[in-house]
C-alpha cells in the first residue's frame, strides 16, 4: 500500500491540489494496487462527508432580498452602454492627474535641490570644540607655571561639560630611543 499517495487523499477531497498535482495523483492512483486504490477512495469519501457535515452545522439561509438585489445589479450592468472609448478621450481623462503629479514631483525636486545646495554652499567653517568652550559664557580659566618652563591654562565650561588645556612656552620633549622612559626633556635632568 502506498501511504504517501493516501496522504494526498485529504487534499484531493477538498480540491486543495493544483492541476499538475491532481494529474500526478490520478496517474499514481491508476498505477497503484487495488488495496491502495480502495483506501484512497475511502479517505476521499470520508473527508468529503465530514466537510459536508461541518458545512450544515453553520449554514445560514441568505436573506430573501439578496436574490433580487443581485438580479437588479446584473440588469443595470446589462443596460449600461458599453460603447468603446477612443484613445484620445482616455488620454484626456488622465491628463489632469498626470500634470498635477508631474508638478508635485518638480516642486519636490526643486525644494530638495535648494536644500542640498544650501548645505553644500555653506562657507562658514565648522566651529571646533575648543572654540565653543572658550566662547561659552560660564568658562573658568586656571593658569599654572610648569617646572622647566612655560605655563598651562585649563579652560572649563560647565554648560559645555568639557575642558581645554592650553600649553604656552613649554619646553618640548624629544624622543630618545635608547632610554626606557620613551619621552625625555630636551635637556635631561639627573635622577634623584
């Protein structure tokens, strides 16, 4: 017995197979043995009877006015003139919408182009964070002398929540590869 073929009986009974699948099932059924054929037919019949019984349970009688309204609708459509419409007439019907749509697209492109143009042509350089902190109204400055020469000024702005360190006249450090510290003063000091 071909169990796979019998599994198709349920879908076959409720017409859930497409035309190619249904032809394949019919072909396989014709070539199957009598036991498979009998079981397939029994499953199709049982499924169809079950579906019919379920349909009766929730079937509702259509309202009497449905038939008359459907027939009236059909009569109206049959009475309506079905004269062909010329191509020029169809184009004229669509033209106002087409023109309005094209105008709206042109306006959108124009507005977008102006916005992009303004963004690209803005010649004011962006302000760096240090300038923003120094220009803040609540900036606090502290200056200290650095041993070895020069001074360090710290600028802090609570509103910007940031600080800037400005070094003035500080002796530069040079890299001396032979030492372990990596960075040393230009004039080395003696260790203590």
